[in-house]
């Protein structure tokens, strides 16, 4: 078996299996939370100016990748939570979680981790506020209220594990074609893009490397556990910290599998706006890191 095909196949099987388990588990948890806590309470928690900080804090404590964040995102939308805080959560959950920050400190140091965390937090808060005030919430295709109706039916009943599991499997089955397509594309890139591609690209550190790294990171499906060792390797080969940060944010913040799944929930103007926000966050953070960490 060809090494590239074998690597792609192993990536596809392992990643799809992991994501399916995560989707079922997180979907069941989200359903339990929605049945225990009324939609009005979720809306109140994520409403107003304080809702942005609440959403950012929730994103920071959920150690999910970009794809496994989506069941919780869907639950927020069904609960009619304010659109701006929901988008802030979508940005911070994969980019500002404790697993990534701990690995970032251990791999690249405390100073760089603090620059990264502060940059992502500020830009996620600003982006959520801008997207809401520019009216991008109208591009959400998900119909709210379905969970609220279901909660009314079981309000007087005990929540059973079997009911949660059936609902979680049904929700996962609905997203399965998008999930398979996204992971398949990620597997092809994983198997057939050479490991030293970015280090060759970075020869001489051209001015355009940071935006190029941000763009090239988006098609990848990366996790903190797999991205940061690669980041340390790139830095050791002379790639700037800023370019590595741009690659990390692009890949972890808006992976292609995530975008394919999001196409169920968002129309193309919102998808394009989301990609633009992640790209801008990657570029601004990367440029800032390079400026602040110059000798």
C-alpha cells in the first residue's frame, strides 16, 4: 500500500470514528442541558453585552475541536441565543481552549501563549459584535424552537439515557454526509501534502508568508495535539512565530470539514464572513506576534 494512501486512510478512519463518538456524546450532553435549562435561560445568559464575555468564557473552557463544537452551536441557535455571542463562542471554542493553551505554553513558551490568547479573545469579541450589528444573523438557516417544543413534551418526565442517545444518534446521522465529506478532504490533504511543505515555503521568510499560512491552514483539519508539534518543528527550521500562529489559527479556527458541516446551518454570505474573520484573526495575531517578538 502506498504510504500517502495509507496515511490518508488511517487519518480518515481514526478521525471519523473520533468525531462520530464526540458528536454523539456532545449531542447527548447538549440535549440534556437543553431539557434541564429552558431556552429562555440560555437566551438570557447569552444576551446583552455581558453575553459576549459569557460566550467567550464558555468557549475557553470547552476543549473541543472546530467540528465537535458544532452540536453545542446548534443548541444555542435553537434556544434563540443572541447571534453575536454565539459567533464569539464559535470562534473561541477551538482557538482558546485549555488544552491548546497548555500545549502552546509547553511548546512555544508563556509569552507567546499570552499574546495568542489575548489576540484571539479580543478579535473574537469584536467579530461577534460586528457580525450581529451588520445583520448576518439573517443568514442562519436553522429553525429555532424545535428543542423548546421537545422540552415541553418531557418537562414532567424523567430524562432517560436512552432518549438522549436516540436523539444524539439522530442528530449525528443528519450531519453524517457532511462529516464524511469533510474528513475525506482533510484525509487527502493529510496524506498527500508533504510534511516539509511549509518549511520549504518559508525559505527567506517572504512578506506574504503570514497571510499565505492563514489561507493554507484553513483546508487542513488540525488539532492542538497535532498542530503544535508541527509548529515547534517549523520554528526550529527558521519559520517565524507569527507565521506559525497564522497557520495554527487558520487550521484550528476554520477547518474545511467544519465549513462543510456549517453549510447546513449558514448560508454562503455568513460562511464567507466567518472565513474572513478567521483569516483576519490569523493575520493580525501573526503580524502582532512578529512585531512584539522582534529582537
